[in-house]
C-alpha cells in the first residue's frame, strides 16, 4: 500500500529536481579526507560554513547569476565565451562545485578551485556592446563576480535561511569572503555586510546590454526537463524578489507576488528532507570536530568518513 500523501510526492519532486540542478560533474571534495585536520579557508567556526551550508544556498546561486548579468562586460564575457546555451546546467554546476570546494574544501582543494577558475578566465577577453574592453581576470571584473556571489548567498540566507544572522556575524561573513576574493586578486572587497550590499546595488557599471538580455532570458526559461523546470522556476522567483530595485530594472526582472513565501516554503522542504549540506558534514569530519548542536545533517557520510565520525563521537 502506498501511504505517501500529495505533500510527500511534492516534497520528493522538489528535492529530486533541486539535486538535479546542482549535482552534475565530479565531486569537488572527492579527496578531502586526504587532508585530515585541515580547516580550509574558513574553518568550522566560520559564518561562511553556516551560511553556505544551508538550503537557501540554492536560491543564492541563481541570484548570483542574475546579479552578475547586470554588468554588461561580465555579460559579454559569458555570451562570447561560455557554453551555457548547449550545456544549460553546466554553469550552475560549475558554480556549485567552485563554491563547495572553496567553502568546505581543505587548503589544497581551495587552491585548485581558485586556480581552475583563474585559468578559465584568462582567455576571456573581448569588447562589449557598449564599446568597452573586458578581461575576466582583471581585478574589477573579478570583484564583481566574487562580490555578487558572496553577497547573494548572504542575502538569500537572510531571507530564507534557518536562523538569520545578527549584524556582527553578517559582517564577519563579509570579511571571511573578502579573504577568498583576495585569492583572485579582486578589488575592492568590502569588509562589512552593509558595504558589500551597497557596493553591488550602487555599482556604476550596472546597465542593460544585449548579452545580458540573452543571459536573463536563458536564466528565466532554461531548456530543462519539465519537473526540474517547474522547481527551478520557484527558485528563480525567490531569487529575483531579493534583488535591489536598480538591478531588477537593469535586467528586466520583476518580482512576483508571493515569491518570498514560496522561497521560504521550498527552503523549508529542502531543509527538512536534505538537511544541512553534506559537504559541511564531510568537512567537519575531515577537521575532526563534532557536528554543531542544532544543525541537522540528514544525508549519510561516505563509509570512510562515517568511520571517522564514529571515532570523533
């Protein structure tokens, strides 16, 4: 007898679709247990582990791509050099892998992830539609990409996270993320949450552009399987409603009524079924510290990690 309710079916569909959106490609932490005791860039006491370990990160990732597209030179670089049209999930998955490695990876994994991104960005040069040259490895464009990603995860967490941060912790998150941006030689790197959000919202280079319109149309309606596309649409609307009005206007995205309520519902479902990030749990195991009280990890550890966890207690 099938005792599953319609809510159970809906929850399973949301979870499967969300995993399908972000889980393509190799495991970025496949070798992480080879570095026992290594805290990585941030470590178990960081705010970054708490923010990026929450299910709100799925909304933050989509928001970051929307914000990044608001810069015409960044949008031109994506349009001219990316394979996103032929690989609709590739950019999301690569972004997710980079964030996982740089947040929860050991030091060598962080360095590898940063090095990979910088190598990919080196040939991304050209001329935007408004006649400006772009270089993806230049400090100002690196800052736009990094800061929009860091700020989007923070905003998504403050809107949809399990326990929104106090101001002091939000500022600590901004400082932690600035240390990662420095590895890309990005500048400027704001050191408080308010300064970070203001830098993104008021950036003078934000404007509409042809490459941007194509990217936003693609992000709004990517060619995904039906079930995945429906769930993606919920995450997209939840991300769009958190954008600064100036960026909404520049990229032509209007907030949908009830989008925040939908976003809270979806993240609540994901939090209850998937739990906190399994990468966070694996990183805790690598470092050799107990799992934090009040955080629910629902996905099992790999056998080697589970044995280490049992020894930690």
